[in-house]
C-alpha cells in the first residue's frame, strides 16, 4: 500500500494511492494514519479493504506528511562514504545520530523556508524509515519486523547554523519546513529490497545527487537495532537514513540555496517531492 494524508496543515485526512494513481479517501475506515494504524495487524486489515469501494478524492489537493503524530525524527549523519569524503568527515565506526525537531515536518510539496540570517541552506535526499512497533534493544534479525514502511525525506540543512555555531547539528537541521516527508508511506511488501533503491535530487533542473541505498555504510537493520539500543523507538517515529554525495556543501565551490530555487527529489518506488525555496517573512 501507499498511504498518504491530504488537506490543509493540521486538518489532513487519510487516503491511499490506487493502482491508477488516484487518491482514495480512508476517512470511513480510520481517523488518521497514526501510531495505532501503523501496527502490523492494522496495516494488514487495511490491505484487505476493497480499494474500489473507497471514494476518489477529486481535484488538486495538498499532501501533508504521510504520518500523523510523529514523536521524534532521528537522522543519521555520514552514512554514505562519498558524502563523508565530500564534506571532509571521517567515516564513522558507529552511526552518527542527531535529531530534527518535529516542528520541522512539512508536506512533500510545501515550500522550504530559509530562516532569518540563513547563508548556507542545503539539501539532502534520504530514505526515511517509519517505525510501526515499539522497539527497544531490537536485534538486527528482528529489525525489519518493527518497520511500518518507507518514505522520502529532504533533510534540509543550514550549514552555518549546523557547523559554525557552538553546539550540536540540531541547530542547523530543525527550522520549520526542514523535514519534508512523503508523498507516501509505502509498506514493506512494495519495497522488496530497500538496500537497492536509486535516489536523486535536482536543484533548478540540474542533477545534484544521484545515488543508491546499496552504498549506505550502515544498513537499515543495523540502524534500527543500533538506535533502539540508545532510545526506545515508538510507532510513528521516523529515521532519516543519510544522504549520498552531491550536497551543496560538497561542491567546488560550495553552492547554497537561495529564495527562488526549486528542489525536486525522488526515490525509486517511493515517489517524488518538489519544493520552492522561500525567504522567511515576519
């Protein structure tokens, strides 16, 4: 299944994408796509619903993040060796973890807003893992069983905030609109091998990132197992698994986002995103 949420911010309704690419409203079946719905048994029940019986969503609608009530966003730094090389970071021996504020979540086509004083806005296409079951000290062998699905995240960053101001990376990762998620939550049955997905990102129609999840340093089961040893993962939590090379910081000379830029990004089988870049307005 490809699950999604549509409507104005804070008033999204649940839906799924049918085989013809139409949105089918799920409001009569579930209240929202939240932690309860992400449980394996609930997803299995949804998969049995007769899609043809669901109302078609007519017209053009906004898509929100495909999961409601996200508790935390845990992101993985330097999880592709080529990205480590371009940003001059050593290859880690254990996953580098940081958080993004849940207030940074936005829809896959919502604008990205650069904060006040932004000088070095940057892009990062990433495979997102969405947790479906409570997980603490989960083994790698069992890690896949706690995953509800996969999505796309643009881990938007402000590099000056992230790297040139005292403190942790969270400062440069958490501004509003810095975590576009979606367009869909794709259940694992539709993603046979999440470790072999092409992912890409364009800025102003120029291809900047072009990679494959097969080149991740730490695979998905290792990440889920490792993170669950540091904190309890809960249904609805999102793990952003790292980005391949091609970020603005890694260019010679560096290239950073400016108002008016357009980002397009996608992952094989998981859809595409598009964001207009705007400046903060009081």
